[in-house]
C-alpha cells in the first residue's frame, strides 16, 4: 500500500513538473475543416490567443474531409501530450457518430477542455414568400402539408437536424431538399426554388441585412445580439424549449495529462475575459458561450441526446 502511495505521489509530481514546462515547443491546432469555414475561423482566433498566453506558436493545421471526421480522427489518435489540440464542433463530434460508424469514439477518445461558443441558426425565406411574419408562416405550412420545401447543406448536417427539430415541434410537414453545402442551398432559396431554410447567422445575416432574404426567427432560446430585431423561434413561434445551434470548443486526445489540460483550460478562461477576443468571435457569427470542462462535458451529453432524438423521430438515415 505504501509503495502505491509513493508511486502515485511521484506520478503527480512528475505531471505537475511537466505541466510547468508545457509547452516548450510549437503546439498543433487541428482544424478538421477547410480554411474560411466557421470552425476554421474560430480555431485560428483561439490558436492566436493561446500562442500569446504560452509564448509558443500554436499552429493551425487544416485537415478537412468527410464532414470533419478525417481531422477529428487524426486528433483523437495523436499522442496525448498536449501538443495536439482539436478545434471540435457539432458535426464530427456529436452528430456524425449518431448517423454512421466512425473510426473514433468521441466519448472514449476525446476530452473536452472548454466550450467557446455556439453558432446560431436563422429561419429564412425569399422576400416574396407569402407570409409577413412567423405566425402567418406557420399557418401556411400547417394548412398545406407536403406543399412546401426546405433546404439544407446535406442530409444529416447540423442545419438539416435543426430544421427537422423545428418542423417536428411546430407541426410542419415539408419536403427536405439536401444540397452539397450551404452556398448552393441558399442560392436556391434566394432564387425561390426552395421555400425556406434554417442556416447559420454567418451565412444568412449578410443576405438578411441586404434585403435579399427575409428572417422569421433565430434558433437560440434566449436570442442573440448577432441578430438584432429577430426574435427567438422559441418565443415568436411559441415553441418553448426550442434551443439549437452548432457548438465549437477545444478538445484533446484521451490520455492527455490532467495538469496539461488544466493549464490549457486556465489559458482559455483567461483569454475569454478579453473583450477583443469576444468581439472577434462575434464577428465570425459565434455567440460566446464559454463553459469549463465539466459543464462542457455535460452539455455534450445533452446535445448528443437531443440530436439522437431528432434522428430517431425523423427516421433520418444517410444515403
């Protein structure tokens, strides 16, 4: 028993010493999406702030493909020493493992360090859509089941599942039209070929502000300053509890020493108090929603349960 206590004490001292020296070289921030995508923009901002905090470069490493799963798998299987971080997000971590077999198990292979924020979604239509407000929109679709269509960036994408979640709660039956990305989907909403879409603030609000799209509500239950004048769908559509978005946060491979995780978490917490950082995150369409590791882990479980329920009720399957 005494030898075990001594061994544990030695491991603790060694881990603490390692954390004090960490990092003593460049750190890699794996971003499992191409440059310019929301996770990429947020990941680069966080990499810059961590570089400043550590006095060592934190280098963005874009590894896109398979809906974020290639880069996520790479990060999950990297050496757990704190020198490989993951810019985690809803698609590859929460949703994809519910729809298909993945080479990684997010609950087993990844450790949440800190949630940074959530990307809100906005319900939009062409300006000529025959409804002046969300009430008229709901009446029109409820009284014409199957007549109207909604677009998404692809079957099983976050936007698709949030749309199904909304339709189910609102009592709407509409036809899903999947696209390969949000840009072509929005193009057909702009052209009037598809009735409506629920898509990110970053993608929709420039078009709403220019008058090219009409907005009926935002997906976060408490609303967001990112969509001034646009009410939460939970309120405007009378859907209490409707609250959905795409989370973004920092994760590390399982097995990363706790003292290192604590050092990373402390650096992020300090950075999140920076008004400049919060402003930069807002500028790329992210609602700041900082959560420490324990709360982030609980939030991930709640998100997983919610999306699993949406997938089951909508009988959603990948082709």
